[in-house]
């Protein structure tokens, strides 16, 4: 009888713990955003930019899969930090139809801006269904440009002492990375933006040295303690989240995403990254 009671209690505790974990993963962690602070040493960084901040926001996934009022609230909180540069690294929508363009425009009324520049690139979901609708990419690009975001589609721009290179998405229909990387300038401070970190393993970089900011992985969204994420949408499974030294003069940073495709997260909190700019000696 004692053994039966023990088994029954253990089962009840297990069910209770499972229910609590499920509720936490569904209703708490997907909306428990954190600001992650990272030092960013850059070669050739102008002295006037030392100590300035660059904020990365990625994968907001506006659509019907979760309550995106949370994204607006996060934007308002991020604005209070008054970043100098803001970069957006793709997947602005979870596209089903043109309703998402209207939803995105509502969210972009609260866009986080940088006093020295706002740059963005597109992600795979910004190309609509099957990642193949150029009209959707154009609509999203225009929506971003209307609120002051400079969208780089395989291009580069120098803003206030930093050369930003922006690569279109690897899975999309406009992936022409050499058009951006040919504008790498070794005499300047360089930051590259590309949504999918798998691009780092391609021979398209034109001897680029500097930081590469990506998203796409969401950090896996679900990561068992002491184990790697269960699912990562990349070939290179080392590319999960955070700072990665590529050991060739490039440093990759993968943002764990502010939004989510499905409203579930465990041990991978949503993130806005705040980089402090430093001179690399």
C-alpha cells in the first residue's frame, strides 16, 4: 500500500510539474523579454563612437500566432534606452496574407529608432509564402522605409563612421551576397547584417573582417537544461545563439529573437541586444 501511495504521489507531482512547465512555456517565457548587453570591439572605430550603443532587434514575427501587443510594449521599453544605432535583422512578419502588412504597419508606429542610424535587412518570412513573393518583400521594405529604416538588400551604406553591409536572406529569391560584401572597406569599421547565420560558412565574404549580426534561429526557442536546442533551422548546428568567434577576423552574434513563430519558449528568453561600441586595438 505504501508503494502504491508513493507511485500515485509521484505521478501526481509529475503531472503537476508538467502542467506548470507547460503554462510557463506558453504564457510567461514567450513574453519575458530581456536586454542582453554585449561589448563590441571594432577595428577602425572612430573615437567619437567609443561608448556609443548599437541595438539589435530581430524576428518580431508580427502576425496571428501570438499577441504582438507585447512587441509594441517591448519597443516602448527599448526606446527608453535611447540607442545610437538600431539594426533590424529580418523576419518582421509571419506571413499568411496581406493582413500582416497592415499589422506590421501598426507596430511600426512605435519603431525603435537610433539617433545615428536605423538599418534593416529582410528575413525568409519577409518573402511571403514559400519565401518566393517579391511583392511581399517590397511591401515590407516600403513599410520600413516609411518609418525611417534604411533597408539594405545586398548593399552597403556608411552611416556616421560605420560601414553597414546588408545581405538579403539565404532562403529568399534575392540572395546576392557578393553585391554587399564587395563593398567591404578594410579602412573603416564594418558591421554586416544577414538574417541566416549559415551565410557565414559560404565563400562570399571578400575577406570581410568585423562583426556579423544574425537572427533566424530563435535560439531554438526550446532548450532543455544542459542540452543543445532540440530544433535549429540551420545547417551548422553550432549556430544557435549568442556570440561566436569565427576565428578568421569575424565575430558572429545570433540574436535569440524578440517574437516567435509558435507561442512557446523554454530556457530561451526573447531578446533585444544592446552592444557597446569599443575600439579594437
